[in-house]
C-alpha cells in the first residue's frame, strides 16, 4: 500500500449533501441498536428478563470482550484485504444489513428457558450481536477515511454523521420507554421485542441506502500489498494512534457507565414529588394533556406517555441533553477549522466532565440544577462527538504519511476495539456497581448505600475517565499545523504517483 491511487481533485472535492446524508443514515441505523444496549441493556437483563445483576454484569463484559474486542482486529485485517468492484468497506455494510437486524431482535427477545437457560440465551445472543456489529460498523467507520482525502470535508461528514447519531439517541433515550409501554400494552418484554422488530426493519433499509449513495475514493493502488506484520508494526509505532486508543476506551467507559445508570438514578435517587412538581411547572403535563385532547378530538387514540413522573423525567432529561448535543455538534466544525481538532476536543471534553462531576453535589430534590447540568454537559460533549472519528481518520493519514503505507481499516478496527472494550467495561460496571452496593431487583426502595452508589456512578465515577482523557491529549501531536502539513504532503504524493 505504498501509494494511493486517487482521482484528480479528490483532496479538494466537496462531498454532495446526498452522499453525506446517505452515509449518516448508516450511523442512525446502527445507533438504534447501539444506543439501546448502552442505555437499557443492564436494565433489560435485570428488570425485564430477570437475570441477577452480577450475572448480567458478566454477560455484558465477556460478551463485549469476546464479540467486540477480540473480533475487531480480525475484522480490520479482513476489511483491509477485501477487494470488490464496490470497494473495500461498502460491501460489508450491505452484507451485514440483514444479519444485524436479526441478531438485534434476538438479543432483546425473552424466551422462557428457565434461570440457567436465560443466562445462556442472553450470553449467546449478545455476543453474536456484538460480533455482527463489529463486522458492520468497523467497515462503515473506515469509510469516513476513504470517501475523501480532504480533512475539512471529513469534519463536515462527521457533523452530518453525528447529527444522525443524536437523532437515534433521542429516539432511544426519550421515546423508547413510551414505545415499549404502548407496543407491549404494559408488558415490557413484549414491548421491547416489538420495538426492536421495527428498528431492525428500518435499520436494514438505511444500511442499504448508505451502500447505494456512497463511493470510496481514497484507495490503495492495486499493485500495492502489505503483510499483516507490516500493518501491525505500523500501528504499534503510531504514537497518536496509541494515545487516541486509550482516550477512546476511557470515553466509552464513561458513556456506557452514565448512560446505563441514569434510569436507576431517576428510579431510586431523584425525588419523585419534586420531579412531578417540576414537570407541572415547565408545562410538560399540560402539553401531554393538550396533545391528547387534540388527538381524541379528531378521532384518534391518546398518546400513551408513561403516567409516572420518573419515566417522564427520565425521557425529558435525556431529550434535553440530546437536543443540546446536536447544537454542540453544529459548533464542532467551525471551531475545529479554526483551532484544530485536538484543542477543541480536549477543551470541550474537560468542560463536559465538569458538568458530570457536579451531580455528586445535588440533593434529590434539586431538579432544576439536575436538568441544567445535563443540558450543559450535552452541549459541551456534543462538540466532541464528530471530532473523535475525524481524528481517527487523521491518524490513518498520519500512518500513511509516516510509513508510506495505508491500512485504513486496521486503524479503525483498533479504535473500535477500544470503543467496544470501553463499552464492555462501562456496561459491566453499571451492573457491578449495583451488585457491590447491594442492589435488590424489583425493590420499591433501595438502601442508602445503593442510592449513594448510583449517585457516585453518574458523577464521580463517570467524570474520572473524561478527566484522564483530557490529560492524555496534551501528548497527542497532531495539532492544526500538523493536520495541514499531512494533508498537503499526501496530496503531493498522490499527484506524483499517477
């Protein structure tokens, strides 16, 4: 892979809106599933499928380790060596579209197999889901490094992509519980199964659209070959990659930990009476009542939003954070173009960590402060969301620039390995922390120790990995000046190789 065969003008070519939207739909499809198991997997196993918390923790950790962490490097090597008329990475999005939907549905189905049978079923279906997710999402992510060689266009592509992620996150974190209640008529197991059936169908269609609307442009020259040893050697000598790998692990530990704990935070920590008053004060209950009056007035059924303030507060809490994440994403590209990805990413991540940490100081009845902190955390974290993946694409360019060889998928596979490991650790921590502090499934109230553990999980424990990541970024050398140098040097090499 010593040279790159690239069409003239690719480094300055603007991607069309259709291609950016088409590419982003792949992330929307994947995240309908991904966000579900970040936010609800521990809850689904413990409170819906009735698996003990300690066992659920082991399933999430080992399933993520085997299915995601160990399989990702293999998938990266396979994808880099895939050669079809459609490219290296696009065909994998097509080939895995249907299996992804099938395994997602199976993972959130609850057959009555007895206590031991349920554990085996959950472990097998979750592991298979994580494997197919890697086979789909790793090539999909690697595509962002080969659709264009222009770093500014990559920033724009990432912004489109992560708006789609936020849409999926909004659907899951705000609307999934009401959907589960409506579709299951109060039976959460049935509701989850029906909701995942719908998401599987939509996701399959969106993956096909992604395949049809995108085109790989930055591709290795056909005569160039590398060995697995060379790819791995390049990777291990790539210091920016190593730092970004650790950052990726830490960031996704936090995302899985806080995301999976929020539902317990609202169920057992937040004061229900204060939350109900807050919902009245902001006009939410009146809004739902007015909406239902309109619907029934035109002959339709009522919108069955959950009656209890905990479910409503949980949905609005997540929704506010997501909406402001989308606002933050809009600031990401102009800030990165001006100050460089590294500086903007590190600063915004530090601020978002502060707004997580302050949750440790809030009493259960300070609902306004809880919601304001979530919104500010969402805005500052939103700025970082497109930048991480754009930085990973830059790391692939850095490897090519330094070693005169390109292996895009192995770079992305290593990062997704970190992502999966972070998710496995963070997701397992949710159930493990509950287990350590003495969580009792189906209890109306938990002990003060459990409540304190839940509070620490979404504040101090979640903020620490973000703070460590910010410190590590001081050693990440691809700043704005180096970005420009790498892009110019690679463009010159590609012109010379034609």
